[in-house]
């Protein structure tokens, strides 16, 4: 999507399909503030909030490209493990876009895969029972884009409440100046800031 008008059209389309603001933000790789602006103001005269649209479709359409990015993320995880002197048992992938990366990273590092599903309308998310359990596990959390940090923060809280120990969070793109979320170190392949 190359224009604000097109983003506004897509946001309205997703709203009509029943997605809430957080789900639309996740789908479009935008902050919730930007999505709210697109849904209420669109492309009118009022100045848009500062945001950076992240599109990684050229990576996402081919599994081998996701795997190559996951190799780089795995290398960063190994670097952090050595630097901070910790080990891990599992990789937690945040639904939906963190799952492909988490799957390849877990394979690369030879650890378990845990799937976390944030819930847009409830206080707590859920861990899928079809994958490894979180209790007693030292984990790295994986997602695609960190916009506000709200989803990552919620994941960290839910991991801790379920008896897990988050050691590191890693994302493809960090749209904030943050290097940690709720006491958990944060690494990204790319930092994209609106100046």
C-alpha cells in the first residue's frame, strides 16, 4: 500500500469484516493510533499521527525467505544468550505473524515451540495446547513488528503469570526507541522511527 487513501480504504474494509482496531493495526503493521486516525479522519486535512508503515510481503510470501530471516534472528538470539549468559527451552511465537519466524527459529536452535494468541477484547491471551507448554520454561518471544509494545507487554505478562521466564524479545522491525519491554531485553533486525 503506497498511499494514505489506500491505507484508509483497507482499514475500513477490515473493520467491515469484523476486525477491531488492534487486529487491524496488526494486519496493516501500523500503530493503533494510526488505525484510529485512518478510521475516523482517513485522508482529510488533519495531520496524521507519526507512524511508519511496515510491509514485509516480499519476505512473507516465500517460506525460504522467512527461514533466512529466522536464521539471522537465531544468530542474534545466540549472541544475546552468550552476552547475557542465559539459556532457553522454548521460542514463543505471537499469533499470527510471529509464528512463521518462531517456527524456523525453534528448529534452528533445537528448542520447543510455544504459540501465544493475544486476545483483543480480554485481559489475558492464551497459549495453544497443541504446542509446548509455558510453565517452567525460559523463553524468547518472537513477533514481526513492535509498534507500541502493547502486544509484547501483554505477552510478557501472560508468560510470567503462566510460570514462564521471558529472557529476550526479538522482532523483525522495532518502530520505537525501546531496547526493553517490561524488563525484558528487546532486539530487532531493523529499527524504523518516524522523525
